[in-house]
C-alpha cells in the first residue's frame, strides 16, 4: 500500500524502490537508466544482488539456499521469464529500475499479496515488455541475523509464500 501510494505521487520517468535496509552501488541508477534509454522494449531492468549482514559484511550464500540458486541469473527471452517467474521470485526489487509509465499500463502492486506483490508485478511486466538483468552487482540486499526479513524461509513465511505462488500460478 505504501509503495503504491508513493509511486502514484512520483513524477519522474523512472521508479526505483529501495527497501530501508538495502544499499545501492553509486553507479546503479546511471547504468540502469542508460540501459532503459537504449532499449525501449525493456520495461524493467535488474542487477545482481550482493548479500550483506547486519554489519554490511558480504555473505556468501550456502549451496542449495534460495540466495545461492539465484546468484548469476542470466537473461532470457520474455517467454522464458514468464515461465521462470511462476516457479519462484528470482529477482529483487532493490536491484530494479523501471519506467513509471509501466504502472499506467499494467497497474500497481497487488495489495492483497503480502509477500509476492513484486513477483506479480514482474510477471505482468513480462507479459508486455522485456526484462533485463545487468550482469553486475549493483545493489546489496540485507539478510538479517535475527531472520526478520520477510523473505526468510521461516515456517510461516514458507507457508505464505507457497499459498501466494499458488495464487499467482492460477492468476497468470
């Protein structure tokens, strides 16, 4: 709800969301704006995340964890993105930049989704536009030691995630 409210008041050409505990590389926005300007068919551009702890130290994800599985995700044709995004959320809002006009075309974030409103948004973008991942680490995503991140695979979050993935698969 808050993101939708803020986005509805935005006046710039691009939107970039930065969760309060994540960090951008200084060159992130310039590189992403340049990519979108050069690629008008692209609706949203991402970058690779670096994972950091509460003290900003880099975390190397353990093999087999969701974070490890998305390291180095490459670019795909739009049809492959549409299929891939229905499996899991492999992209991070903190690494993204997109055109504000996308909201006028496909709508805002679905406020009925607690965990996967961003994934629903990416799926809707992929139906109409290309997605691109710049193959650089341009944002740091914080993984809290107390596991308070919404995406942490706690039993409650895992159940909610499974329920919302099922809803998205039925919807899309």
